[in-house]
């Protein structure tokens, strides 16, 4: 089973990612996957795995974009 995660970055970070990926001979998506995996600690990885299980079992809260933005603004 596979999942898709979409991440949006600003132009400066995008340029840096492209240069680093090219330097290593990797595609941008492969480089991003490696960076994400290396950034996760075991505890965070467990949280990510639990989140994936929750999504798969449909045990997630539905949230509209406006509700999400409202919650972010409250922080």
C-alpha cells in the first residue's frame, strides 16, 4: 500500500532542494523522501504510522479549509 503526501515549499527552498537532488544524482521526489525519512525520529515515525492507520481506517476528523485556517489563526 502506498500513500501520497503533497508538500508545498517556497521558491528558495525549492531551488535548494533541486540543487541538492541533482548533486546527489537523485530525482527531487526521491531526495524529498530521503530527507523526510532522515528527519523523523522513531517517536515521530510511530506518530506518522499511526496517522496513516487512522486515515486508512477513516478514523479522522473532517475539517474544511476555512475551519483549518481559523484554528491556525487562533494559535
